[in-house]
C-alpha cells in the first residue's frame, strides 16, 4: 500500500464507523420488525456478515481494513521481526481512529432510527462465560487472519473473515464482539447490540487474552517464518504488505 498515513487513518475511521452502524442499525431494525430473539439475532448477524465483507473488500487496499485494535496490535507485534508490519506510528494513528469511528457509527445508527444520540447501554454482559466466549472468538479471528496471510491466501479475507464473524455470532456466548473499538462504540447505544459500560473492561481484557492465544495458535500451527522470508502484515482484505517503510 502506498497511501499516506493520514488517508489510511481516515479509511480505518470510516470502516469502523460503517461497521458499527451496520451492527447497531440492523439490531434496532430487527427488534422493530420481530419480537423473536432468534430472528433478531439472525437478522443482526446476516447484516454484519454482508457489511463487513463489503467494507474489507472496499477499504483493504487503502489501510488493510483492520477496523480492530487487536488486529493492528498483533500485526505490529508480529511484523517487528522482519520490519514489514505497521510501525508504532501507524498503531498510534490506527487505534484512536478505530475507536472514534466506532463511537460515531453507534451515534449515526441511533440518529437514523430516531433514538437518543448517546444513551449508555444497560445491557449487562459481565458474566464469566461471556468472557470465555470473547476470548475464543478473538483467538479464532486472529488465527484466521494471520493464518491466511502466512499461507498466501489473504485474498480470501473479505469472505473468510466475514463468514467467521457470522458463525461466531452463533457459536459463542458473547455473540463475538472480538474487537475493542466496536465494544466501546456499542456502549453508546441502549439498543439490541449495546453493552453496558461496566462490562467494557472485562470484555476488552478477554479480547486481549484471546488475541495472545490466537498468536500462540498461529505459531503452533504454522511455525515461525524463516528470517529471510518477507511475510506481509496480516490484512483482512488484500495481500500487499500492511505498511511500507514509512494498519
């Protein structure tokens, strides 16, 4: 990628905002159209799958379509060995952009449906089994993204990542947030997809633990890359290096 850091940060902001708008907006729409919790979750998960796939395909060539602080941090950690991943400067730009985008996306979704622009969620998600679900969901996401990159299949990212998140909606107890920025954004809306502010810290802690586990699984399954091998930093949407010498 040759886009300057400023443009890449804008892409991360726009992508994160759009992703949270899809998640929150589809949740509001689902609850207004059906009182069946299963139908609501199905509608919410389907909209997220389609929206995420489109966003990765669209913005991947610009920023790598991380939209997720744990993906950005993991790419930075693993890219330091070959110096082909995001730099510390990239991380410092990406993470705030992702969080700001997620918050603005939640506010935009509430505005579109005539809800209060900011209303803290009352949806408590602090149960221990949900923390386990978040750790599992995040570990699987990191294994998938970095595994695709290590096997030169990052071009499958839009379909593979979106499909995994859609599946994880159903097989994890937490409905697979797997993203600290999205988690923070969803605290700003007291709707179907919301999460109470008091649940943020344990959720994000579980996601960080899951990210570490996911990187451990990448090492266990794929081994260490050869020192002379240039491995592109993991992207969700394309196969070029995540950050050229200055995600």
